[in-house]
């Protein structure tokens, strides 16, 4: 059973546009929701993360929107740049000693100049 | 601060052969993870160590995969014998227990191709 569902699988956005990636989860015990960015040939790197006590978190051009009742969260990339072209993964975990992450299937973002 | 190191970066083997991957986590990180990332999918946890003890290996195909973390630092993941469906990138990650943001730091991965 897939714990975290991510969409779309791929996304093409013009430079300066807004990129939106969505994730949904089932386990209401999840209390930590990170987004990871992965460039070809590299490991994933933490981009931004949110906990369910807030509905939105913004860091520069990146914003996470969180809807606890709908069990959904999304990543918004404002003013998308060609350098943002990468694969993005959402994840969810229970913040206990084990810190096990469940990753979404990934979204390949292509920002066209 | 040095990141998570992995070797080799690439490996090509024939099916039924054996292969081993090595990971050196960030210094002081007690928790080490091995993930399998099949092309077009998200990372899937294979095994998680806390120091040198296994805390989760529920997704590890134990008939062919094994992993160890001697002395609670470096770790090796072994596949014996390999199957075609084992072709994937194997990622190692580490985290510091008690770290406020729960961040896992990933290495560059080892790309395995099984022919």
C-alpha cells in the first residue's frame, strides 16, 4: 500500500511561472512532511519541510501548503527558474526515534527558458 | 562538514553474481538508512540502523540482500545473487538522532545495472 501519493508525474513550466506539486497521505499519525529535491546523478537533498501545526511554510520562492483535514500537502515554486529543473519528492514520517520516511513517487519538473 | 560518501558510484554485473556497496555516513550520525530507488520511483527504505543495531528491515529481501554496520559507523549492503529487477540506484542516508528537523542526508548513490 502506497503511503504517500504524489502528482503529477512530470511537469513543464515556463520560466517565471508557478510550479505546483501535490501529495496525499493516509496515515494520520504522520507529523513531519519534507520535500526533497534531486538533480540527476545526485542524492535527494532537503528543500523545505512542514509540521501539521501550521498550514503554510514559506522559504524564499518555495512554499508548502498543508491541509490536515484533507490529508494533503503541496509544494509551490514561485517564479520558477531553469535551475529548478529537477525531480521533487514529497515524504511523510512519524517523528519518533525511528524517523522512517515514506516517499512519494516523484515529479520531474522541467522549467523552460 | 563532509557529506555521506558512497562507493562505487556505478556497477554493472551479470545476474546471479554478487555485489557490495559501501557507505560512510556523516560523522556522529547514529542513524543510517539504505534505500532502493528504481527508475521513475521514490526511494524505498530497505534497512535502517541505529548505531550498529537494526531497527527496521521489513522491506529487505532477506533471501538475497544483507547489510551490516560494524562499530556503528560505516555500512555495507550486499546482494547475492543479483536479479534483473535489482537494477536501481542504492542510496545511503544518515541522520542525527534528536535532530530537530529530522533531516536525512543522502549520499550520491550507487547505480547498479544487472544484465
